[in-house]
């Protein structure tokens, strides 16, 4: 097989060096942002709690099918820091175990949505023509409908459960990644190193996924960080409306829904799951905003 020209290899090596140097400088600037570091701390804490949830939760069995009517509606105390619910279950334990479900929702949504939207946007930008028109017009149709309305419609058409709620959110999310990658790839494919690969005779798939895609990863990373919190919030919203996870699952939206009829007298049933959602969304937004400023990325926001 013919070896690539020396100047082509040189261009590619320089581009890799520039990317590595740019990432190093970016993370140095990220460390100078207190709010971004706070976001990192919240997110790291969330993941640590989720991984060790059965060992951290004081009453892990209360996150599942457990009933203790003798301690129902126990107000926050040293024994039960977040109080207990109508079935006597420890809310702190349920919030801790529920962090696993929230992370699962966020990760699954981002993996599936980005896994579908990124290749479609990349192919649309590189191939152009009819392929680009078809893919991007379909994405525009999805984007014309409010995300929560589309998610509700999809979930209502299916059996309400956790898996179908994740599927519905993925159905909503992929066009955003397709548009971001499409816009970035349109500019990247004009770069010198892409033209060098074309002159060498590389196929369009190899160029698109090996040369163009790596230079589109920065906006994808920033978008994914910002979207993690929104995906968790939307999953909790579907759970609250009865279209996501179902009781007695220890999911934050479900916990708020079951505690809603008892407020304001038993305020702790809804306040602590709500604060958990607030903290997680805030943490991801802090980190995402920090990354966006560091990498100087412009994103289409909802």
C-alpha cells in the first residue's frame, strides 16, 4: 500500500499536537473558575454517592418495597435527617438510592441521543446534497416541537415505566447533536488536513470519522455536560407526571409526586428530593458553562 505523503503526515501530526496543547490550556483555565470547580465537586459527589449508595444509605431497604407504618411522617431528626414518608420509609435513603436512577437516565439519554445524532450530523455535513437536506429537515421537524410536549406524547403512547421514559427523552434529544455536529463539521471539512487526506485518496467515511469528528468533540463535550442536568430534570418531570418510573421506585420525580398531596404539613416529603434535583442540575450547569467559556464554544440553547 502506498504510504501517505510526508507533508500530509506532518499536517496531521501538527493538528494532533495543537489539539493536545489546546486541551491542556483549557483545563488550566477551567481550574481558575470557582463556579466550575463547585460544579465538578457536586458532580463527583453525586457519582460517589451513587456508586456506594447501598453502603451510604442508613436504611437501604427503604428504597425498595418496605413498609414501616409505625414511623410514618416522622419529621427530620438525628435518626431520620430527611424525615420519613407516608409508609415510614427513610427519605434520605431513598434520595441516595434514587441518585443511581437519575444518573442512569442522564447517561443513557446522552449515549443514545449523541450516538444517533452525531453520526447523522457528520454524514449530513460531509456528504451534502440530498442526504444533508433529508437529515437536517427531519431534525428541524423534531426541533419545532417543544421537548417536554414531544416526550409526553411518546411516553403516553407507550407503557409508563422507566425504560420508556428514557426512550422518549432520547427521541427528543438527538436533533440537537445532529445540528451542532453539522454546523461544526461544515467548517472543519474545509481545513488543510482534511484536504490533505482527500488528496491522499482516503475514503469519505475515514475522513469524516477520523479527521473531522475529533475536531468536533469540544462542542459535543460541552453540550453533553449541559444536557446531563436537563435530561435528569426531564426524567424527573415524567416521573412526577406518572409517565416515567412508577412507585415504589426511589426516583426523585416519583418521590415528589407521592409527597405532593401531603404538603405543606409534611413539607419534607417533597423538599429534599426537589433539592437533590436542584443541586444536580446546578452542578452540571456550572460545569457546562465553565467548559463553554473555556473552549469558547457557541451552542444553540433551548
